[in-house]
C-alpha cells in the first residue's frame, strides 16, 4: 500500500537547493542507476536542471501516463530528443499530475524577501491571475478577485502591487509598431514574414529547440513580464526614488515557463543600463498556485482580505491588455492599435470583438480588414498543434502576415501554473469561465486600446521616447 501525503505536507517537506530538489533526504541530481532507468522507461525525462518543472521521484508510481499526456498534448516524441532537452516548460504536465510534477518553488524565497526590512518588494500581477486565484480560496470559478488580491498582498507585507496589464499595453505599442514596420519595409529579404508573437516563453523555447530557422520571424519585443521588470527597475524606481538594487521584483503569473524566461540572456536590461549586469529585471516568478501557498503560509485568507486598488504608477491597463490572457487576445489587441495607427481613428465597435479569433479552437485564421490594408492572420493555442501548422506553413500551403501562438490550451487562462482541478474534464470546464471574465473586463473598460492608456502615453513622453526608438529597443526588445 502506498502512503499518500497531502499537498501541503509535501510542500512543507520540500526544499529547493540549487539546481536539484531535496526530497526525503536525497537530491534528484544524484539518482541511482536503477531509478534513472525506471524513469527512462515510464516517466517524462525532466532534466534536474529544468528551471521551471520538477519531477518528484519519491512520489512517482511509474505509470507512464505523464509521458503519454505530453506525447499527445505537448511535444514529447513529436521530435527525436537526440539526447538533449526537449521540454518547452509549458507545465501542462503539472496540471495533469500535480503531486508528482510541480513548478520549481520560489514562494519561500519571496516570503523571506517580504520579511527583510532592507528590501522593497514589488509584485506585478498578470491578467489571468485575477480570474483564477479565487478558485483556491472558495470563490466561484471565473470571479475576478483583482482588488482582493491587491489587498491580500498588501496585508502580507508587499510594498507595491502593480498591474502587469500596463506592460501588456506597452508590449502592444512595440509589437504593433514592429508589425507595421515589417509590413512596410522595402527590404523584404532582411525583414522576415510572417511575424510571430513572442509573448509566450514556452512557444519561444519551442522555436529555439525545434525551428531555429524561424527565430528571425519572432517579434523582438519582450513579453509583458520582462517589460514590466525592466520598467520597475528603471522608470518606477526613478519616479519613486527607490534604489533599484534594493528592489525584489516578483511576477505573479499563470505560467511555469516564465520561471525560465527570467534567466535568459537579455533579461537584465535594467541592470545593464546601470552597469550592474548581475541585476535581473525580474527576481522571482510565482505561479498562481504558489501565490495561494504564499498567502496561506502568511495566514492571509483571500475571502477575508480588504479590497484595495493597484498602486497608481504602472497600476492600470486597457481592455486590450486584459485580454492578453486569452488565446487570440494578443492578436486582437495588436490589431486594434495597428488600426488606429494606420487610420488615425479608433476602430469601429465590431472591430473590438473579432469573433473569428476567439474561442478554444486549436487553430483559428481570418483575414482582417484594417481599413487601408488587409492582413491574413492565424491564432494557435496548444503546443501540440503547432508542428502540423508549421509544416503546412513551411510547405507554402498557407500564407499569413501575423501569427499568434500560445503553448497552453486556451492561452494563459489555461496556463501550467494555474490552479489544478480534480480531473482534466473539470479543468476544461473552468477555462471558459476564466476567458469570459477577461472579455467582460475588457467590455467594461472605458479605455479599450493600448495606445489610449494615459499611463502608456506618459511613459513614452517622460522616459521611453517613442516605440521602436533607441531607448525602447534597449529596454523592451531582445535578440532571439
């Protein structure tokens, strides 16, 4: 008979140490040969150096179902691994088998930073956090707990709570500008088309591993998480008079791949600007689940938290920024701003709900009329569907100008760091409620275009200059 421990008991006895994980007295880097062979036969071959995912071998029953799940849903055995890392860090396996496969925990480190009086802890919350966190505290699925989350974090001792939807708007300003620049370029040999979105780090990792020839097609803009980090340690720090070296910036995300993203080359642009390259733009990423663990360990109940607004600077986003969490949302947001740039006026009402780009179909495609131009666009969600799409694209079976790809089914609302459910069927039923909540928030916003966000206008006027400008390129873009 197998003795099962609760998730909390398991978390409490688990301590992250370097690249490995100490479990029950041994490090998973130092597995014996028999254990290695056992894992090779049945379980997913998760590297002990994986920055996002940890396989807890002492809890594994070698059933092999995680291997089948990744094969059918994600990337394992779509390609020959060739003795190299195959994982794109999407974390969908952690939703499928949440006690054996988990994110690499950082919430204990964040708790220590909050307790350190010499640190200034700044938390930034992604759109998808607010429509799923409540599930772990007894709220109805899909309820937007934005203000409760801010209040709970302040009660916990976080110094500033910012809205990463602001950075989603910033991303759109750069990405829409880049798209229009590529479309209008006279040097078609130098500018690669179609342009792919680059907001999803699991998708970017997928390209690096399996389609490196397409790296020039990726947008050079950083994800909202990394733009937020760069702005927190430059613009925000300067405006608030904070020494950036004292800042601990924590990104609260629905995603496990974000944990690996913060370690990539180029994700220290603030530090480079200060000639302190060891300083990272984002210090820790907590998944939505980890945020719940952090609050519960701090004796903070979201149900009882006093609602509070985001801090005023970098604390507001448009409706476009909010729908980033849904599959098709990045595409839709970018097209809204592109329309206004091309036509000098806001798009018509029906343009604010591009139905062909919405919903849970794995591949969605449409021709979108921007007034002075028409674009062929595609939206893909679920990394398991990407290979067949890419093959058709490279065989010139389809022609597109702009393509959005998100690794997780449904987009970030179905991210690998979101709350799990008792069954995958139950989880599938939660996603439409989360998606609907983000779209409803967009509808309720007075400002629905990223370019109309007053805070975005201010940061360009006071600090960045212009989209694709010298300072923007330095802080908000990265070479893939």
